C-alpha cells in the first residue's frame, strides 16, 4: 500500500529511523536531508524541494538544526517534531540525565561514521583537539543503536583523537521505534481529525448550500433571487466583494454589488467587465466568476473576490457550479412570474376598458332598440295613412280627377311603398348585428334552393338558369345565413334581369362559398363602396334597391368570423366569395 506519510530526518539518524520504521511495520516513507550538528541548517531550499516531491503529509525530525526555518517550513505544510537534543530520539531524558551531568560527550553511530571529515573541517591540531574536548567534557559516551558493526572501531579512533576515555551505552532501536510509532499514530490521528473536521465543515456547507439554494426557488421577484444568491455566497465564501450583472432582461437593474454600492462610473465599468464573461472559472488566487444560465440563455454573471479561505477556492467554485443551474432557473422563473403579473395587470386594464366599452355598446343597443321600435311603429302609421288615403282618393274620386292628379297620387303611393321597403331593409340591417348566435349544421344548398324558389314565384315569367352545388354544409346560424343568401341571390337575380340567357351559380372553392352570375357587373374601382350602407353602383332607374342589402350581408359574415370579397367586371357578371368559420376557428 502506498505510504501517505513521509518522515524527513538528517543523515546522522537516517539508518536508525529506517530500521525502526521497518521493525515497527510503519507505513511511512523515510527521506534524508543533509545537516551539520556544528551549526543549524544554512538554508531550507533543499529540504523544501525534497518535501514537495513527497506524496501525502510530511513530518520532519530534528534536534534544533531546523529552528531558523521553522516558520517557513510550517507554512509549507511540514510538521516539525524535535527535541532539544536529537539524542533524545534514541534514549529518554532520564537515561541521559546522569551521563550529561557527569560531562559526557554524547555520540551516535551516524556522527562517528564520518568524524574524520568533520575533524578536517575543524582544522584542529592533535593538541588543540585534545584540549578542546577535554575542557568541554569528561568522557565520550556512544548511544549504540546496533545499526553499524564498525561503530566500536570508529569510537576507539575518535577516543584517541580527543584523548578522552570512551564508553558504550547500548540503547538499541526499541525506544526510537516506540517514539516513531507514537509520532506516526499521533500525526495520523491529527490528520484524521482534520479530515473529519473538513468533512463536517463540507457537510455543513453542503447542508447550508442546499437550504439556501432551496430558498432561491420561492422568491417571486428577480431582485429577491439575486439578493438571495449574493447572501448565499457571502455566507459560503465570506468574500471581500460580490458583484452580479443580470443579463437578458432589460427591466432588471444594471448591477448588484455587495457589501457597498458602487458609483455610477464604477458600476458601468464593472457591468461591462462581467457581461463580457462567457464561462465560469477561477479569478486570481482568491476568487471566481460564475455564469448563471437557464435553457442555454445567460441569466447573469456573478463575481466573488477576496474569499476568506483561498486554499478552499476550488471547492467553493465546484459548489458554486452546482448552485448555478438552480439560481439560473430561479431567476428565469422570477422573470416569468413578473411577466405574468405585468400581463395580468394589462389584462385587468383591458378587461376594465372592455367592460366600459360593453356598457357603452349596451347603451347604444338600447338606443338602437328604441330607434327600431320608433321605425317599426311611429313611422309605419303615417306611411299607412298616406298610402291608404291616396288609394281612397283614387278609388272614390279617380274619375273626377283631371290632368296629372292621378299620376301624382300614383307617385305618392309608390313613394310610400318605397319608404316602407327602406324601413324593412333598415330593420334587417339592424337585426343582423344583434341577437344571440345559435350555430348548427346548415344545408346551404337546400337553403339556396328555397330562396331561388321564392324568387321564381315572384317572377314566374323569367327563365333563369340556376346551378347550385349539392352538399354545401356550414356550421352557422341558419336565421342569419338565410338573410345573407336572400340578399346575395336576390342581387344575382336582380342584376341578371336585363341579361340574355341569365345564369346564377353557387359552389364551393376551398374554405369559401361562391355565388356568381353573368349579370350587369360593375367597375372594381368602386368596390370599396359596395358594402357601405346606402351606397349604390347602379342608377335606381336601372335596378331598384335601397343600397343596404350588401351591408347586411357583410355584417352577417363578420358575426360568423368569416370574410367576404367580390370580383366583377362591367357586363361580365359578379362573383361573391364568403366564408363562415366555426366558432373555434374565430376565437
């Protein structure tokens, strides 16, 4: 199994540490750094380079030689473990106390292995060496770990060099092994506690993230969602600054900034910077940018800068990327809700306006009803009197009248009759726009045959060719459609009155019904006047009529949700195209 912990130790104790690690079965890797017991380590670059190449956590064993670099090494993540003297790694203070009190020079196999190289650097003469060591100690004491079979030879040679008596204290590797086991266990326990705390913190962050993210979905306005998003990332990252630039909604404020609002110039510059960002990603060493999208549409860009724990920046960014779809959806939903509220207000305003218009329309209809009543009753009575008395004069005194008197009376009676017909046509026009529509399946072919039959009964002497396509069906109000057919077929009958071989047809062309004739026709330059009340394209001496029939037809067609158009040419006849759309199509 790969080691998750590396122990750095100086070359003097490297062999002992490796042997103790193997004996204790510790799953660690041992690396060496060079050191000189005469003076502290002059620089830490080599040690840091070695540590950076090690997998997992790194722990350094030292006896004061790394003290000048403790702060730098700790900041680099290296755990330092040391004693006042490195010898105390091999034997307890209690065991070493008496020899030290007696003036012993403590030695290790590693120190003795290269003592001649060190002596050369000391540049002592034999007399100076003996004088130096004899002044600073009473004897040499080797802490024999049993790691080097040549240790006794090295000790005797060094004793001759210093002129001091030498002793050997067998310490073995048991104490070192126990110390290393305890250190490794303690370090792993500390790491596990840190990992547990980190996981607990991550779980707490995740729980908070879930709770705060869920709250985003209940906000009803875009501004509330954005403020909630800023608060979420403020609690999660504790940054120095958060900015958010909404996008894709012209009604949204240009920029949100936390904790302090920006000046208009700074707000414009920041907004331009953020809206140019297209992808989420890190920002420097202590921030990140987050693009919020929904259904491939960018909702806005969030910038978090100066987070409190830069070492966790990548974790915060990953959490932010998970939040982004929810925040984007919340903004989109809020915009939809606000748009619906605006639409609801517009609809309410339109409904109010429509209610006013309907009230006005009802008032107009009431006036029209009053006018219809007046026309039906008040005007007909004098007309009947005029016609009746004129007829009585002609009947009782007709033989006594001279000159043009009979002609005048005939004109009076004709005028009264025409006035009565005009009143009837006006009433039809009025009724065509009033009354409830009752749609049903109508056989237009049968209805047209009945209208033609009535026309033939009035003028039996006329020979008119009539071709009506069978099976013409429509979803319409039979009462109103009959009025339209009576006017359209009546016009065709009337305007073919002076045509040799008159012909009238009714058929279907796609969604439109077609009524055509080969009668007088008219100039299409005047077609716009055709459906206006009292507008006639032929002189009354040629063809009688009130000029109201086609106005009535157009209103009937429009009430059905259809349309009507005409094609004509002088002397070549006329064709009317009209549709009667079902209620579902017209709604």
